[in-house]
């Protein structure tokens, strides 16, 4: 079908029904679907203008949806034929399912795809790696953000080992001016994401352990996982009073208001603290055990962009995707959104000092991703959601580390053959 014929049909359809979504894929205009509604100004003021300097004839509209509604809405739009041309992709199974349904086009022929490593592309490939269906954009890194004034007040240095970390927390607690660590368990997910998945890779040795869970050669009842839960349980004595009722935004506020010394973090928190904190803060990676010769970080593949397989503007969309493979986009995105790090192989100079600290860990530590994301959350119960609940219960003291390991393993064994 030609663009002119499509445009006439679309105009007739719009005249017949006001119920159609206004920003559906239409001839002559690229619409980007995304859950990153916080980024609308960055796309409109920086990224799209930079693209249009080179391709002024291609109009691009960034059309975000609230994050909690995104998955359901994008599925509904695909079902109704109203999805945009370019689809922001979550990692692994949610996007893989969209590809299997025929909603996302293969992108292996995009010029510049070789600017991304196999690890970078793995979150948006078929299980056998034969097809890549989204263009990798950015990862986020886990670690700890700390209040430099609080460390100075307690007379502690940035910890390099696990023992130094807890000695510092003990000293901060004893000094009494600051809450040692700002986190709660009310929302559960942060207990797993900034807790279990943050400190755990140093126990299960990153990719070695993650892949061993997938092939079944390791179980959650094994020592690395029980030991991770045991360390997580120790956090309770450093958290704010009533932490069981403290939500994720509550914990962010405690830190940004200068009331806490340490914040278990994802690098995505940097922008918020840049805008709200009136003190200098820094970051350090999850400290490994004394004498460890390797440190591990969660450098999690987080966001990518795919092509609607039924887009009437596929040629223009591919031009945009190819532009995204270049160094200009990598630099723009990484600096406009401190804490979101380009997955391309381009050397990017990051201007934000804390973001630069986070990304520097790639040079000295081994990178891995959250161990619940690839394959292991496809069944029921969903491992990712199970780990939220289990991790929160461990910190709350309602289950022991050993019971936590058994609960995670039992859930996985209910549907995943390698663990049966």
C-alpha cells in the first residue's frame, strides 16, 4: 500500500470515529511509544531536534505513557492497530512476546547494529540469538549513593570491602546524626532490586551464577544465594524506624533531605538527587569480601527501541534507528539522562560526576544483569515478583535466609524443568 492510499484511508477512518487514538502510526510522521514520561522534554528539546538537523523532512513525535500502564496499553494498541511506529522495549520477555506475536520487526539489517555487543543485544533477542528485534539504548547500574557530609561527620571513608562497609554503617549509627541507610520495604521491589540484585552478584559471581540458575546447575538454596539473603537481613538494623511502612518515594525523600548517610541505589536516581539534594553526594559499588580479586556489578540492560512490524513509515523509522546507532545519540542520551548509560561501543564522555563514577565501575568490575529477568520469570509464580516479596520478608525478619532460598527455589521448581 502506498503512503498516499494509506493517508486517504486513515483520514476516512478518523472522520468516522473520534475514538481512535490521536497519536497512532500515520503516514509521514514517526510516533515513538514509551513509558519514560519523565523524558518528554529531553526528547522534544534535545534528541529530536538533533535528529532533525540531519533529517529535517522526517517529523518525530515522542508519545509517552505512565510506566505502570505501558505494557497493557501497548498490547491494546497493537491489538487495535493504533500503535506508534517506534516502540520502546523493556528487556527480555515482555518484548520477546511482542516479537513472537508479530508486532516487532527484526532489526538485524539495521546499519550500525554492529556498534552493540552481544551482551548489549541479548535482552532483545530470541533465545537462540538469531534475531535482534529492538535497538539497545541504555543500561542502569546498581550501587550505593552516599552523603559526603554524613561520612565526614562520622569520620568514615568510602568502603572498599564488605567489612569496611558495615564498620562505616556502625560508626554512622553510633555517631547518631544520620540514619545509616535510607530504604523501606513497603513497596517490596526495592528490597530485591536495590538490595538482593545489588549485593548478590559478588556472591554468585555475576554471569557465572546467573547462567547457572538458568541451566539448573545452581539452586537458590545454594550458599551464594542464602548468603546474599543473610547479608540483606543485616540491613534491618541500619534502616529508619518503621522502615516496613516506608515506600520508595519516602526513602528518596529521606536521602535528598539530608537525613540519611547511604542510599542503596540504581543509577536512575541520580537526576532526582541532582535536582533535590542540597549537599554533595557520591557513589561506590557494592563492596566485595576482603581479599576478593574480582568485584561484580549489576549493569542491567534496561531500555531499547523497536520497530512496529506494521508501521506505514518503516523506511523513515529505520533512518531514525540507524541514526540512534551513532555516537551523537549515545552522547546526547547519556548526558541528558545521567544514570542511563549507552549500550553502544562508542566512547562517551559523561559530564555528570556521579554518573561518571557509576560507569567507571565497568572498567574494574565484571558486569552482569538481574538474575530474574532472562527466562526465569516466564512461568507462575513469576520469579521477579517472588524475589520482591521474599527480599522484603528477609529484611522484615519474617523469614530466615534459609527459608528465603527454599521459597525462591520452590517457586521456580513449580514450572521450570531445570529446577525440578
